[in-house]
C-alpha cells in the first residue's frame, strides 16, 4: 500500500475511512470514497482529531445515500465525543487569514479535541462561503494549514447545495475561480455539460474587447459553436477573476432569447436563471482592509441589468446567511449523532463562530429564530476578520470575543455550567407539601 494511504480497522460491522497524507494525496485519492486527510506526523498513529473527522465523513456519506439500501443503521460504537453540543466555523477571518493560520486557531482545535480541563471532545464542522474548490480540496488545504486531521465530511461550501440542480439543467455556464477549477467542481457535482467564459471567448474573440485568452486558457477552453447551443443556467461558483469580461458574457446571456448567445430578447425576461454560491459583499484577506467579494459582483450585475433594460434582475444566492445552508449543517450533525450515539436528533446547541455580521451572524440568528430550526444555534463573533473592534455590528451576536480560541473556550465553559446547573437540580431533594397546622 502507498505511503500516502492507510486504512485503519473500523469497529466491527462499520465501514472505515481511508487515511491520506496531506502532503502526498492526489486528486484521484481525494475523490475515492470516505477519507480523512492526515498530516504526515500522524500517519502512523491517529491524533485526537481522528475520531470526529472520520465519524463526520461517514455521516456525510450516509446522508448522501439516506434513501438507498446502503443506509442500513449499525450499532453506534463506543465514543468519547460529547453529543450535546457542537461547533461550526467559518474559515477565512476565523481560522485562516491570507492563507496562513490565525495564531489561536491551532490551540482552539486542540481544545475541541479533548485538551481541556473537562477532557471532553467536541464535534465540529466548517461552513464557508469560499468557492472554486471541491470540499476535498478545501479539506486538504486546511489540514496542511493547521496540521490537523480533517475530512471532507466536515466541510460545507457555498456551492455545495448547487449539486442538487445537476439533474435540472443540461448546458450551464460556470463562472469564477482559477483556471478550470470551477468546471471540475461542477462536473464533480454531476453537471453534464459545463461551459466557461473561456469557451465563449474562444468561439468569438470579439465577445470581450479587452480580454484576450492566454495560451494556457486557449488550450484548456473547449471549442463549440455557441450559436447552436442554449445555455440553461448561470452559476457563479467562486469570485470572478475578470469582472469586466465575465459581466459582459453574463449580461449577454441574461438579455438573450433562451440562453442563445448572439440573440436579444425583446422583453428581457427570457434569459437563463442565475445563481450565486454566496452573497458576501466583503471578506477578510491578508490585506489590512476588507476586499470586495461575490456579493459585490451580484449587486453590480443587478445594477447594470437595471440600467440597460429598465427591469429588475431576479437572482438567487446560496451559502450564508441563506437558511438552506444551516438546514444542511443541521442534517449532517443529526446524522452524525444518530451514527455515533444512537440519537436521531441534532445536538441541542451548535456554536457558530464567524467574523462577518452580515452573513455569519445574521444567518445563525435568523435560522435559530426560524420555525425550521430543531435546536439552538448560538452566534459568536470574532475580531480577527471582517468585523473590527469599536464598530457596532449590524446583526448582534450572542457573544463577541477576540479570537477563535476565546470563542471555543466560551462555548465549552457555557456547556460545563449548563451541565453543572442540571446536576444541582437533579440532585436536589424532591419538594413536599407543607404540613398544615
């Protein structure tokens, strides 16, 4: 067996996940079934993070085939992980900034993996609006950055729900990201015919007067006659690397007759629908100030469509703060709890740690307050990303802390206090009726 892959013996009657080295795993390895990505130093002996990573990977696979014959329940294994609460983290501005770990992030993960005064392990997932990469690739990145055992099952990306539309649309335009990555993500989700802006420019170089394809882009772009094809939907999977060119192509399609390039609708309501993987207007990078993101592109397109046609453009966004993202996260944690503890309900409390009030905090609060929520979602805002100390957040969190380690300690201490109070109540002598004189 390759040194990049290791398979541990799973509990009797249960499947196991393949362990891949974060330094040598290939694309083929990453898409080959349940996996856990492991730093080389932990390849021989699993770390404290292994149990949670593997369990959530298996839970996500089981969730995907919940209606199949493969979903037969098994006896929950012995576990040292609490089932009463969990954590969900944004990544950029919370754990990572500019591609590098925020200093407290590594320690925060240690606390969740049992290195705390209560010796309790806590399950955790990552919910990011970042796009342009598969869940497997994001898993590999974070494993390398934090030197942590993690699995793709712990990741929910902004474009993850878009996989559900692969059967609905045939030919689609996918925009954003670097090179061919978003095309590969879309094809991995099951989309049958994926077009990129490069394909369109290759067919007609005059489509974007100020953008010329590089030799590499021309090589990767696929030739076809777009006058003979209808594009049925537009998906913005990741931030655009060429706003001018991408917006020109998107507007051409939105104003077309049924998605056929080179045509113009007389009513401007015949174009394909457009979907965005998230709506963050700004996001945190290595720059001292926030940078504009996909939400800004969405606003720009809506404004230009209005200016050109006089009509309002209808768009759809996924990711945070959309409730569907939090519903999926809840289902995943419920499946994990059922698999590991035999309880068919989500953890009572999920602590969501984010840096952006407009998406992280708003989404958490609105989902918690909605009738769709089956448990408590508790929002925690950190000061290491978009939100800055001294400002008043538009959407108020349950708690505001300096960094992710403080957020984790806040949640763990809060749960310990809840347990202590419950034990006091349970141990109190029963009340008796007062004796009448």
